[in-house]
């Protein structure tokens, strides 16, 4: 008797499964949405990181936007020049003169280099630390070394040495996630060729900056005077380099008394 009930139960479940399967197949056919072949082609040419660097929630959403003409073919920064050129070919447009980009950290204030204001023992978050009494460093624009940028990087391009963020240019895809997450705006996307960088963001004035960090810009303007190409200027107590004008002559590097201008790989 019990065996018969078991067989009946199995039969009923099998029948229900067949019915539900048929209903799902019918619904799939009725509600099927045709996907533009271009959308699929675009999706295949993306980096597939779903990092959000393009400004969309994922690669699928970006693909839809590209095909709709709402996003540029150059929007997938992790895909780089190769991806942009492939998308431009699919969409029948020009990708323009693309230049590979890389994220660069504009600070050298690691442990023992940048002076501590107090000992921070709170949540391991740069953004959280920045909101407590002006931050744990005397320099208001220092790297706190608490790993926010490392946590958002999906490509393993960021690490920390002596409490300072280090970006591996070989792994960096210029997705911009670390740029957006740094509370002190220390990371910037720059052309890979722009290897001469001012590694300081302190605008507190020469006296405070000099006492805050060993490698702080003290706005002495020696770099500005040494540059024959008008590529570097001191504004708001901080030297800034125009990558479009910089010839990589390194004259500014040679004359900087604080060694805050460096040449990156």
C-alpha cells in the first residue's frame, strides 16, 4: 500500500514538472526579447570586469548604452585602446586618437615620512579617518594607507608599502575606481607617457607643508623657473604639471629641493 502511494506521488510530481516546464517554455517564447546583434558583439569586446568605471552598473548596461548611442566607444577603460577600436569598428565610428591611461598616486607620505597628527585606531577606512579631527596626518592631503583604494580595485593593481599606496602600472586598467574612492583625491588618471609627476597635494602653505612631510611641495617655484616649456606652474601653493606641454626633460625633477617631483615607470 505504501509503495503504491509512493509511485502515485512520483507520478504526480512528474506530471507537475512536465506542466510547469511547458508553461515556462511557452512564457519564454511569448516574452522573448530580441537582442540587437550589435549589443552582443559589443559585449564580447569589453574587458568583462563589471567594474563600473564606464559609469554604468555593468558591462551589459554599458553595451546597451553604446548601441543606443548614449555611451562613447572609449568608455571601457579596462579594455583600453584595443576594446575602443573594436567597438568603434562595430558601431562604424572613429575611436579618435586614444592614449593609454594609468592611475598614479600623488603622494609620498608613508610611515615616518608624513607626520602623524594623532594615532588613529578607528575603522580601517581612509574616508572614515578623514572625517575625524581633520584626519590622522598633519598634512590634510596625505595618504592614510588604510586600503580603501585596494578594496575597490578588481585588478590587484594597488598595494601598500610602508603605509603608502603603490600602483602597479602593469596591472592598472585605468578603470578609475580608486580615483573615485580616495577621500583626499590623491590618485589621478594620467597618460601612461606622463611619467613626470608632482607627488604632493598639500595646499596648506610652505611653512605647514614643510613641517608636515619630508617630500611636501613648498611652492618655491624653482621647477616653474627651470621649465623651458611652460609645462609646470605653482598655483595655490602647489606645483602642477600640464601633461600636454611636458616634454619629460626632467629639469623640474633636478631642481626640486624637496624631491616631490618624481619620474614614474
